[in-house]
C-alpha cells in the first residue's frame, strides 16, 4: 500500500506533463489554422510566430465542452504573438496579432487552439512578393 501511495504522485506528474503542450505543439496548431493556400476567393496566407507564453492547465469545464473541446481534455492557456501575411497581386497585407488561446488535444489526439480573445496590434501594407 505504501508503494502505491508513493507511485501515485509520480504517475499523475507524468500524466500532467504529457498533457501540457510545448511551444512547438502550439506553433504547429496555430500555423495549421492560419497558413492557407490561395483559393479562387481568398489570397495565400502565411503566419509567423513571434512569441508563445504557456500558462496553466485545467480539465475542460462545461463551457469548454459547449465550445467543442472534448470532455476530459486538459486545456492550457497560451498567449501567442504572431503576424499573418495575405499575399495579393499588388500588395501584401501584414496583420500583427496577439491571441489568448485555449490549447488542447482534439478528438484525433492532435493539438488544437481555440481563440479566447484576439487583439490586432497593427495592419500594414508591404510591397507584393
């Protein structure tokens, strides 16, 4: 029994760290959402990540479940500072944003982000590439 009580905190530590996203996990999830090829109705988009701050995590609550986050998922708050460039024929629009996001593993076991608030810092026109 004593060995079991000693093992329990160790196992819970590994479970929690396995559910905490790394900076690379968050960057991949953000780029998967914001990097888009050109279509007939929209230009190519490419995101550049400047910084990622990883906050604390907690189990998904009722609002998270309503928002589509799987029940039982660990939700970690992150602040992502990034720029999205939209490539038009005559110009490139660069929009600098800071997003506070909930980061979690989706139904397929992939890291995903859900915006919990976004602030546009600046939008500027650059020469076309």
